[in-house]
C-alpha cells in the first residue's frame, strides 16, 4: 500500500517536471512565432475554399494577417502558462492546438497579401498522409507483438519497386498485389531473423533497409535503366464518390482520391477492429505485453509474432506501392525518402493506436504538403528548409514533448520458449 | 579428474569464442559474396561476367600496390566513423546518424579549409578539429534528446541525417561557399595547406593513400585505451550493459549517454574532415557517399571492438575498391556492394543462422 502511494507521488513529481519543460517549450514557441512572423506583415491573407466550378462553392476565407498572428501567439503563450501552472492531463490536445496555431500563423504570414488554395492543400495533406499512415499501421502490427520494425522504410521501398516493375509487366492491379506480397516476404524475413534467429531487432531492421536500398538500386541500374518500359506503369485513377465528392472542402479532401486513400482508411479501421475487438487481436496484444503469460495460456508466441509481422510487412508493401502505383508511375532510387521512419514517429505520436496514428500521420502529411504548396507562394524561406519540416516535426514528436507514451511491455525482447 | 573437466571446459569456451570471432565473419563474407554473384546471374548476366566481377573484386582490392592504396584510402573514413559507432554500441546506443555527422563535420572542415590562411600543420589541425567538433555537436543533439527526453536515438539520428542532406544542399549554394562560376552545389577547393599529405608520393604520386590512415590507426589505439582503460570508458560499458545497474552504482547515465553520442559524432566528423582533406579536396552534394551507413556494418562486423573495427574497416575498404574495379571491368553497378554489405550484417548478426548453414565448421555443443 505504501509502495503504491510512493510510486504515485514520484509519478506526480515527474509529471510536474515534464509539464514545466513542455510549458516552457510552448511559451518559447509563442515568442518564436511572434518574432518570426509578427513583424512587417501587412494586408489580408486570402484562402480559397472552393473552385468556382464546384457545385456548392464557398466564399473565400479572408484573415487580417497582423491581428491573427498576434492573437495566435498569445493563445499559444497562454496554453504554455497553463501547462506550467496546472499540469492538466490533456497534453496531446493542447499541443495539437498549439502546433496547429503555429502552423496557421505561418500560413497566414506566407499568404499575407496573396491568395492560397486551402482546399488543394488539405487534399494534398490526405494524399501525403497515406504512406505515413500505412507505415504507422505496419509499425503498430509489429510493435503490438513486441517486434520493433525499423525495416518499414525498406519494406516500403521494396513495395514501391515491385509495384513499378510488376505493374509495368502485368498491369497495375496485379502489380499492387505483388507489391503487397513482396512486403510480406520482407516481413517474413524480419520475423525469421528476430523471432527464430534472435537477431537484435534494430540491427535486423537496419540490415533490411540497407539490403532493400542496395537491391532496388541494383535492379534499377541493371534492369530498369536498360529497359525503360519496365519502369512505366499505369497508375490508379482517382474515383469520385457520387454526391459526397461534391461537398465543399470535405469532398475534395476525402472523396476524390484513388483506391489507396480509401483502402488506407479501411486498413486503419480494420486494424483497430482486429486489435481491440477480436480474440486474435487480444492474443497479439498479450504477446506484446507479457509473452510468458500468453504462452502459459496456450497462445503460441512465435506463431503470433510471425503472423503479425508478416501482415505488417504486407501493409508496408501496400504503402510502398503508393509511391509508384498511386502517384508517379515510375520508380526512383530511394524514393520513399524516410516516410517509413516518419510513420514510426506517427505510431509513437498516436500512442500505438491505429486511429491516433492516423491523426498523427495527417499532421505529418500536412507538413509534407506544406513544403510542396508553399513553393507557389514564393516565401523568402529556402526550399531546403521547407523540405526539412516533416523531419523536424518528427524529432519534436519523438522527443516526447507531447507527453510520454508507453510502448508494449515486452518490446524489443526476443522470446525464448521454455521446454 | 575434476581438473581435466575444468580444463576441458575452459578449452571448449576458448574454442567457441575463437570460432565465433574468426569463422563466422569469414563464412558470412563468403556467403554474402556468393549470394551477390547469384543475384548478378539472376539479372541475366552471364557466368563470364560474374567470374570477371569476382576476380575484379579481389584484384581491385589487394592485387597491386595501387589497389592496396585504394583499399586503405577507402578504409580510412570507414574506420573513423565505425569507431564512433562502436563507442555508441558500447554505451548501448545505436548511432545511425554517422552519415549526417560526416556531412556536417565535412562541411565545417571544408569551410575552414578554403577560407582560413594558416601555415601547413596549424591549418590542417584546425580543419580536422573543427570538423570533429561539428560532428560531435551534431551528434550531441541526439544524445541530449535521448538522455533528457527519452527520444529513441535511431529515429532522431535518421531524421538528422535527412536534415543534414538538405543543409548540405543549402550551404553548397551559398555564394560564400559555392565555387565561383558554378551553378551546381559544389564548394570551393581547400587550400594546399589544409590537405593531408599523401604517404607514397615517393613510389608514385598518383597513389591516393594519405596521412589520414595513420591518424585512423592512432584513433583505433586511442579509442581502445578509452574504452578499456579509463573510467569514462568503463562507464560507457556499464551504461551499455545494464543501465539500471549503472545508475545504482552512481554513474551519471544521462551525462554518459550525451558523452558517448558526442564522441561517436566526433569520430564521424573526423571521417568527414579527413575525407575532404585527404581525398576530395572539396564538398559536393553526395560527398558522404554512404560512408556513414557502411560504417554501421563495419562496426558490427568488428564486434564494436577497436581492433576488430580496424580489420573490418580494411575489409570494407577492399569491398569498395574492388567494387569500383568490378564496375569498370565487368560493368556491374556498385549497388551490388551495398547488397553484399547488408547480407554481411545479417549473417554476422545472426550467428545461429550461419552455424545452421555450415554446421560442420562448428563443434557440437
């Protein structure tokens, strides 16, 4: 009993300390936002919400730049002060709002005196979030059974390559299926290495990344460069969902996409259902938390890990295929550009929950599309720095300023079955 | 009777460690090279090409004085960076950020190299130490984040790599750094006083092996001494073996983590600086050339031991030099070497796998 009270007290102290750090961080952010964007801004920022051709057109959103930036930075500072004083539970919400405000301020600053298509950007956000969300789902499938999968980046790259190569030969549908299978094969390889041969999970993942990078680059220079027709696949066309696609803002955001976006959303919800509503999901989570207890209850730890890691690999392969079959239709070396790792950060941000990870992926997708769309606005910021945005956000997220999240208990440990 | 069992046990332990240290790497390398050649055949190349590639791999790495010089030149930055990664491993840290640290260190070094005018030794020393310091500073970020926020160093170092690539592109286009009259990202050349002297100019001025290799050997000795004969090295190993035990023993684990990570970055920064100073003479967009990633394999193969790193660094240097020869004489892309390296990592990290493939090399349990 006393032990319990003590631990609760230490927890409180830890929480006060971390809330002090995160509170100060927010106040710093507010000052930074104000210093960077608050000076010398004039005029109004015009955000276009619809195209004139849309059936239900919305009027433009016009914000006075100067006062918006002032109010936003004050609000962030207020949140920071509140965190320091009271240490409330809803860290993530406060942080999400603060970051949202900081980014909104940035957008208003960049758009001041010009006009910018907000809907176009939101649409790009959803598209860009797809590979990140899928990487996060792959990560969740593996980490819920206590297997760290750093190799997602490589699995996605393999999926991207397979999609382009086999899509060029057999057509995009079969190409997609093969990409998923290839992802699954690398999932099997990871499972073999870490479950059967008990290789350090991070080393195995890194090795898979290097292996796939080498393999895809090798095949690119030995096969694709000599035969360009093998690297020219049809991409999946976007499917407009009747009626819903005509809705303002939401229509272009969610219902005018290709099959990848719809399937990704389906995967997120089926992963949630699988993990939290089915017996198999419960077993998987038990294996991740306490493999020995799970084994005692008659669950095969090894089998469960194999199945989940292979499914994770398949999801990663599907996410990789997005880069080629769902986007540009051709493979380039290293084209996944760290999305697999960003997906892992999204998983942590989303606290190992599929829906949370999806929301986090949207944040990253936003940062990703930001750099793409801001080029149009001709901001004085060099494009290289805009390209860093998703990576910097990732570091901030995993730095746990958003509050510490708990990974599955047995994470990273090999399981040795006792006889 | 009892004694003989004891001796037998001691002997068998020695025998297995001997097998682990020598057989597994050798088998892993042969297995990896064989699979690489198999891959070559799979893409429709002839047996002739595969054979030429295999021969080129050996001739280009150890076949002549110039081949040997190329091997050691390629090994130099690998040894530096892998020493850093080995220090990280000892402290339980997995530093994937060597690539970014090489870039930042090399970039800082190149700026000192062309902008400062100093006498020979001073200029060289300044350039190398600034490169090392910037590499250390860049790694410090990950170390600090790990120690004080718990952010996993694998993810932060990877992100810092990606950021470093963008930073490099940005800096190489600044008018202060970019070579006059060029539009592509390329820096000015370093002054003669900042170049590491070549070692074998007496035999042939074209032999590229430079004094950096001697520095790398010095670094091996120094790191060996630090890891195994100093308090801080002991603390690195304690934190790496059992973090909680180290904390109870009074080790300041946060400080140790930050120090280990910074030391790792220092080595990687030196790798970048020596590469700029001894081989390239200037920085270009891809000057790091994956050295930081290859170094991970080098550190793993060398079992995070400085002496092991020295030998595995030379071996990987040989793979790079031989790979270039392979590219020239057999038309095989250098990416095959990346595949072989990844396979080596997998086989070295999975001794059980190697033992089950070649059971007859290992005594029964």
